[in-house]
């Protein structure tokens, strides 16, 4: 999980720096694009916009196997039919 956040953190400044060059290379001849020079603040803002999205995706991927094994073994159905709420079952699977 730390490695994914590290990679996203390293890609944010690179993306902010290289994006004007990439966009200008794809523009047709004679068309100009004026973009402000990227700053450290732009990379910081881009990183924090990406962390919530990447963090949510990463958490879903990491914890999806927990309930998947319970479902294939049939133990998840037993807990839910005995009256436990779905929230209680999911929260019981989280590490302490």
C-alpha cells in the first residue's frame, strides 16, 4: 500500500511538469496552447486529488479477498442468516 502511494507521489510532479509538452505535441499545426508554468503547488494538489481515489481502489483490492474466501467456504451465509448485520460482519474482518 505504501509503494502505491509512493509511486503516485512520484508521478504527480512528473505529470505536472510534462503535461504541457505532451499536449503541445498532440495539437495540430498552427494551433497554440497557453498553459501556466507548473509549480510545486500544482503537483501537491494533484497528488492529494489522486490519493483519495487510489486509496479507495487499493483498499477495495486488498480487502476483497477476505469476503471472497468466506463466500466460497459458505461461512459468510451462515453469519448473515443468523441475524448479524452486514456492517458487523465486514467490521469483524478488519485487522485490530
